């Protein structure tokens, strides 16, 4: 076991303060940050091709709004129970 009297990480051989093979007093080489943005181009294209309004979903939502049995009493009871258990005040 060795003691590091100077409290400098580079003073102890093999310490995590200096990468292996780097001489004392030598500045570490910094690699530039790199990012691969190729996937973002595909995402941008997909977003441009997606319509802002999906008529089939609008029609489905309107049909559900008109349905007096939606949501079912069972679903409403389960939601109410979960809200009561979690302390949600609506």
C-alpha cells in the first residue's frame, strides 16, 4: 500500500487521476464530442409525412362522445376507486 502525501491524484502511480501511459506533467488529450444525427433526418421525414389531423381518429372520438354507455359503469367505478385510493380530489 502506498501513501499519497501530496493529495494529488497524479502523485500515486496507477491512480485514476491520470490515464495509463500518460507521462507526469503531460496534458490529457481531449477527444471532440461526436453525435450521430442520421436518425434525426428519418424522424424529421416521418413527422413531415404524418398528417396533423387523422380523420379516422376524429370520427372514432366523436362516436365515443355520442355513446351514452361510454365509458361503462364498471370502468367509471374502477377509476373512482383508484382515485379514492391515491387521494386524488377531482
